[in-house]
C-alpha cells in the first residue's frame, strides 16, 4: 500500500475493498464507531511527503528493521506506523510489512475490529500469508483463524479442538459468581474480567446487521478458558466436553477467507473449490429427501467444502468424474448457482432448529427460582385479565338483552 500513489484521495486498501465488495465498500464501512474508525483510518489515509525523521531507527539496516517490526503486535505496529510520514513509509517498504499491508490487509482490519490486535504480531500474519498448508493437516488452507492467527482448512476449522470457541453467554452458568448474582448482574462482570485478563476474546459479528458487532457477547478460545485460572471456570470433564462441543458459529465468527502469497512467483492464490463435488452433494441430498446424517458436522459434505490450491486442483480434476462431466458439457457462462450466489451452504429453518435442539439437549437444567416466580406472576395476571374480560362481556350481553 503506497501513500504516494493513492489516486483521488483513495488508498490502495480503499481500492481493494471497492473492487472486492463494490464501490461503496470503502474502509470506513468496516468500522462500527468513531473510535473503531480512528483505529482503522490511519491504515488507509495517505500522509504525504515525510518531513520529520526517526533519528537512529531509520539508519538501521533494512533487515534489522524488518526483524524488529515483525515482532510488533498489530496494535503497536499501527502506533509506530502513525508516528509520522517517515514511519508510515518505512512500514510500507520493509519487505514483510509491505507484503502484509498489500496482500494481508484484511487480516489487519479484522484483527482491529474484533479486538485481537494486541495479541497477534505482524510476523505471525506474514507467516500465515506465505504458508499454503493447513496448520493441522497437509491440505491447502483457505481460512485464517484469527484467535491464533493460524491458517486452516474448512474441515479442521470444524473439528479441531485447538480452534474450539465458546461464547460468553454459554460461559455464564459456569462462572463462579453465577449462583450469587445471576445472569443479569454477572454478564458485565464476566466481560470486564475477560477484558482485563490475558485471554484472547473476540467480538462477534451481528448477522442481522453484518456491519455491526454484537454488544455484550465475546467468543473465547476454549483452550484459554481451561489453561488460565483467571476466570475460575469449573474444569471437570463434563464441562470440558460441553465446552469443546460448542456452537460452530463462534469458530466461523473468528475466521476469515485469507489468500496465499507465493513468495517465489509473487502470485496470489485465493483457493479453488470443485463445482462437480458440490453438484454431486446436492444430488445425494435430493435423493435422501432430507439432511444427510444426524451428527453435528456433516461428513458427507467434506468434498464439497474442500478448497484446493491451483496445483492441487489440477490433480483433483484428473480423478473427479463429476468435474470432468461438467467440463465436457460446459456452456458459456450463464446464471450462477444458488449455492455460489449465496456464499455457501445456507441452512433451512428445519436444519437450524434441529441443530439448536441437539445443543440445548446437552445443556444442564438450571434451577432458576426467580425465573419461575416471574412465570407464576405472569400466569396469575393473565388469569385475572381473562376473568375481567369475561365479566365485562357478560355484563354487556345482559345490557343488550334488557
């Protein structure tokens, strides 16, 4: 990203966002509040010609600068970058930092938005950017898991316990203060404790308003919950089993699609999925006349959800009869498939209801006396209202008869 070449006041990052998400999707749309925008804006605004220097720092060899800046977390890196125009330019010309800002800026922005910028370094982002393989298997990884800044594939994101994320709402019942203060008074205290602790917690996107984050909800890495004593969460085996079998939505909330930079060729790979495997899955789904399998994660969808590097996809194509059949019957580009147009698998109402039911069945029953007292009061009020309405209707009828 170069501050000197930004045309008409737009930075390279603004141009990138506009090309990817439409002309209105500039960097300002990624911020929720004035404070969020203040953090992100310095990443995109040009600073002009440097007039102040950085004393001895700018006299260091470039490889030494690179080693120093790589070890800065994103928050510290942004602060250094905003010292003056000279620091801004250095941050854009030092090799690893330049590659991160040009090709991995989505990671920087999302780390700031989700509150993880103090926990992840520029070097960790660069390592993920230049490593094509999933951290947990040998497959190509098209996803960046933000909480640990590790590249992963779709299957491992769903199944690996190292990426299990629990929501703060689900943690409330197991928080030591719960029995004393209940949910309402306990929630702000838990969020405050998370903010002060060394544990990594992530803000969760509001799905009904994608440009916003949910208030009062955080996602926490389950490994951090049980390795730290700061929260005092019960560490018995039943609780661990429940936490590690958490809602998948928190894993995806902590993930973004992330490109791979081939440093030997300078090319960027976004990953490729197989349309043949997708259509084969849809045909099996239609024949089954309902969901395939009855487990939390559908193993039958593994081939459909897999993402390949360009080279790996060529090998897959040689053995995938479904993809070869589509290629032989190919026609000029027409209407995009519903699946692709909607950005992937969208569960129907019945699938969501079944998923929620299975999760609720695992949750222990909490004897909330205050809740049942409130229910009793509401029932009594409703009963008296019906009595009064019945009496009023009876009196009205008697009046009409007279």
